[in-house]
């Protein structure tokens, strides 16, 4: 294996992968991750970090934090998942993707180790990120949890601060059937004496976080109780958010325009307060510029993103109950004559937490993403029918998109969503 394509094919085909294989790829311990880290001389302890968990909002929050720290002059790593178009999106420094050569060398030089440890795809790539950040001597890295928290492969770092965003019903087959159980898994990232910021306080989950923080003697901050965020204005490219703290009121422009970002920004700003206390110098001017340029600084995509204006095509990766509710909120803010929805889902997705919230007056284009975990378009259409949703069974995602475009009339809106992988295929097609 000497080329990037060869090593990526090896990683995809050889290692268990959650996005392809589902729950069978989820390892319920940290043994493989710790074994790999040990073989690489524990790179996870060679850089400072911020750990980010949550059901929704962790990706957006991670990118905002990465933009802020990079713009403040710090060499900033960012690890997120899944990727949408290119594997290298997962591992970045100051917005630049990891080099193809580093990926090739990592796999080629460590194939025997990989074969011996038998890690999952996620375990192998998390340690790749740690090794890359250590070798590149980043000042700090933002590390996004993959799934859950307590048993997630990223949960071997010793961060400066932890951030837990929204808690909602998702991956219940792995994390629990109640908000308390899911919060308990997310709370697993809380470490002894390390501050933890909770973006959204909720009467059901707050006691879980408080109990874990007390156990670990970790300072806990509920961001929405200290920082009030309100949308003031919005257009297709920017939203203006008013921020009120006990001692000040400020206005920020944010280039991530989804309504849910108003919830995320409170948590992000609370984390900024914490890392400033730890010696990171971030001026107000640097913060203002970073929030207005998150996409440019980090390469972030797929969150309420306008892909085309003629025809008008918007995508969003929201795919669980809370994510879909936010999508609907955003759709309600857009003026259109007819709504066309290109949609797909995974076999293991609990559609009872998604389909009831989708608009019944839209035309649906049912698709199945190109992966084994995908639900067949016919099955998705049948399930959707039970909730009063109707449209056309189209097969592939691109067939569904083309069908929607052929039906589109000026003044209509095409929305693409339901799954990360539906959005990914459309982004790949339109790049």
C-alpha cells in the first residue's frame, strides 16, 4: 500500500466501521485505543485539548472553537466525524486537512500493529489524529466525541475543559432509551477537577451532569444560565446574535445560519471564558472575526448550507428528533412555493423520532445512500406513508436529487437531508 487511495480502501474494507456496519463496529471499552496509544508513545498527552460531546451541536461547536483559537494565533487541531466527502476532513490543523502522505505513512508503517490490535475504523483514525497533532506540535486540539462519551475512543485525553452540547434521543440501541441514560454516557467525559460546560440545561439531564461533576470535583457551568443568546437578524449567509452576560451585552455575526446555532454559541462562549482563564489570549476582535468566518477558517460544511440559488437547494445533516425539529424551524423561515425533500435514512435509525415532524405538504424523493447500512428507498417510503408523507421512490441519492431538480419550478425549495450520508453524496456531486 503506497497510495492514498490504497490505504483508504484498506481502512474502509479491513476495519469495522460504524457508518457502514452499525452497532457491531462499536467497541464497548477503551482497550484497543489505549493499546494503540501506547504503541505511539501516548500522543494524546502531548498536546492540550478541549473535549466536545453531545447529541446535536457538537460538530458546529467544535468548528466554532477551532476557528476562534486558530484566529487568535494558536496552532489548532480539530478532530471530527464523520467526514462528508474526503476522509481527511476529520483531521485538520488551522483548517488545513491532514496530508495524504501522513495518512499513507501511518497505515503503511503500522499495518502489522493494526492487524495485531484489530481496532475499529474509528479507533484507528482517532489515534492517527492524536499522533498527527503530537508530531505537528499543535498548541491545542478540539476533539469531538464520535458516539456517546464514556466509552468513546476519544475519551483518553486530559482536556483543559469539556463541553457537552445538546442531549437528545439518538443511538438509543447503544446509549440507552431515556434522556437520563444518554446523558449518563455523555457525562462520561467529565474528568477530575476539569471544568465542564453544559450548553443547554434541562430538568431531566441537569441532575445527571451535576452528580457526575460533584463526583469528579469538576466545576460545572450551565452556559444558558449565564449567557443569553438571541437572534437579531438573519439572511442566507449570516445571522446576527445578541449575547447578554451579567456584565455586558454584545452582538456577533455568525456565518453558520441554522437557528440551532443560537443554542450552541452560548456553550462556545462559556468555553472561551474558561480557556481565557487558563492563559489563552483571545481578543474580542479575534473572537468577532472568527465567528463571522467559521466556514472559511475551518472548512465546515453540511449544516444548513445553501448549495445553490437557482435552483434553491439547502442541505442539513440533522437526522434525529432534535435535529429534525431544528430543520423544520429553519424551513419555516424560508419563503418558497413548493417544498421538495430529498431524503434517506439508515436501517438502524428509529424513524419514529424523525418522520412525525416532517411536513406533510412536501414532495418527497426517497433514496438510499450508497452503503450497506442504508435503508432501502422503498422501505423508507413505506414507513413515511404511515405518517402521511408521500412522493417518489428514486433509488440512489443522485437520482433523487435529479428528479427533484426536474420537478422544481422557480420559487420552489429543494431540501436535502435525513442523514449525513445523503448530504455527503450531494456535496460530492455539487463540489
